């Protein structure tokens, strides 16, 4: 029964993020709101915007105008790309990995990816900074978010 409440709550959190995106752009509060929806659902502390992390994220996004999701080798980083991508949709894409995460085993289901989700929901992460750049195709955007302290520490559960 509790499992269903979590699923319903997750759908509600994603829905609220989508609703917010109708007026959202790509300001710090938009990234914080999108991250905050799932973190509140899991009783995790909210993140704080970090201008230095945002500066690093923006610099990497600017270098990724080819729209390739090549990581910067910085720890605690999520990337997304797509047409008209904004803060809310990028975080929503990462949160949608939740069904692929097996919390009991602390691993992704075989053949899936869930590290973006676990980074967004990493309990000890306190700060986030994000950047967005238009890709050279003129249609797509790339978004980079950096987190501190970083998550996805081997052997530890996110929450």
C-alpha cells in the first residue's frame, strides 16, 4: 500500500513540475523548484543555489554546443539535451529514471540508467548550480547541473 502512495506522490510531484514549467524559464529558482519537488516528496532537505557551481556548469554547457552529453569529469554532474529544453523538463527527465532505481539493492535495474535520479535525490547534496546553452543546430539546448557535495558514492544509498 505504501508503494502506491509513493507512486501517486511521484506523479503529483512531476505534475507540479510540469505545471510550473508553463511559466518557468531557466532562472535559479526554476532549477531549485524542479529539484525541490522530488526532494520534498522524499523528505530531503532543499538545495541552495551556488553561483560558482552555476558558473562552472554554464562554461561546460557553452562548450557542449555540439549537443553531445560528454561529461566534464566533474563529480556530481547531470546533463540533458533536447529541443526547447528548460530547467523543469531537464530535471523531470532525470526524475523519470526513478522506476529504474532499485532502492533495496541500491542499483539500477539491468539495462537501465538511474544515476541522474540518484544525484538529484542524494541526501547529502546541499548545493546546485546549472547552466543552459543553445546547441549549434539552433533547435536543441543542453543543460548542465553541478552538485556539491556530489552524490553517487559507491556503496552508499542516496536517501
